[in-house]
């Protein structure tokens, strides 16, 4: 019982820390794209200096990294999958990003697959700001109806961890080509978490109930033998008292009626009786 209680307490603690870890990030979405942003980020949107394509701007409180989230309709049916990487980078800089091409130095590019989508690229370079060059990492994706860009400008090496955290949470679904038996729903992780907690709680509760029922059955089973023994003892027949019997003059005499008929059953009495009988027989022959 104590072990089960300890397991139950451990599960609750794990669930609590899981909720805390999920709650440590905020969920954002842009059309078909979903992603998590750490809670220690400031969010800007609708600012005057933001271009029309920049929907959100996130800045770490320690100013280690800035994230610009871009989105525009894919009216030209553009696809990163069917473009040369260099051409794809040029298209992004000219049509999506707010970065000035004169201040940007391209370094490398590669294809990149986001969770749920295979049509994307990742490229990096340097941007000049206040006579300093800072690394820029861009993750760009295209779907049938939309184009997305996630542009990280890193001002301190500690900001790299934030880049990985956001990119790993990114999920994009092409609604126009999505085929599945299940209806697509945005998943923020809470439903699965609480389903798991509910399953564990029900499982532990049923185990505790089953254990209690088994203990009750054991107690009842242990009590039954004593009842049977008691019944056996109650049904045991009363022992008959065996009376000492002996025969005298052809009659059965016992210890209860002999005193009224012949007296005590000692040796002198028997001897006297025999002597009396002998004398009676002698008289008969005289």
C-alpha cells in the first residue's frame, strides 16, 4: 500500500513538472505554421518599422537574439523545392525579408525539412549593423498557398540555444494537400499531457482498489477455517460414559445399582456369597 502511494505521488510530481515545462513557452501560429516562443521573449507586432510581410517580431530579454516571422500569400505558386538554392535565397531577400541586400553577406544554404513539411531551405550569412557583423540564420518554407520565413539575428552566442528551441518546435501543414482520416487540429501538447495524467491516475486508482479488494478477500478466506473448525467442534457427538459392568447370579450389575442389590463390589463380599451358595448346595444333598 505504501509503495503504491509513493508511485502515485511520483506520478503527480512528474505531471506537475511536465505542465511547468509546457507552460514555460508560448504557442504562436501564422496560417499553417505553429511554433513555440520562450516565455522570456518580448513580442512586437504592428509596429511602424515592420514591413507588411513581418507578422511577429520576438526579442530575447537579454538581447541575445531577434526573430522576425514573415508570411505572404503564395500567389505565384512558388516552391523552394524546385528552385536552385542560390535563386531561392535571392527570392527570399528580395520578396520576403526586410533585410537590405547591401548589408547582407550570403555564406551557405541547404534544403531543410520542417516537421510536417518537406519543402524548405535553411541558409546563413552576416548582416552589418552599427559597423558590426552579426550572424543571420533563415528558415524559409513554401506551401501551396503560403510562404513563411523565420529569420534569426544572433547578437550573442547564447542566443543559438533559442534558435534551436524555436526551430525544433516548428510545425507546418500544407492545408491544400493535406490528406488524412483524422481532422487536423492544432496541438499544443496539453491534451496529450492531461490524457496521460488521467490514464495514470485511473490506472493507479484501479490498482489500489484491486489491492484493497484482494486484502478483503484474504481476510475473509483466513476467517473461514476457524468457522469450519468451530462447526466441527459443535457437531462432535457427546462421548458416552462407559459403565463398569459385571455379572452376579446371572444378572448384570453396574456401579450405580449394585449398592442397592448386592452392596459393594469388594473381595470379601464375593467370597461370602460363594461360601453361602456352597452351604446351600450341601443342604440340598443332606
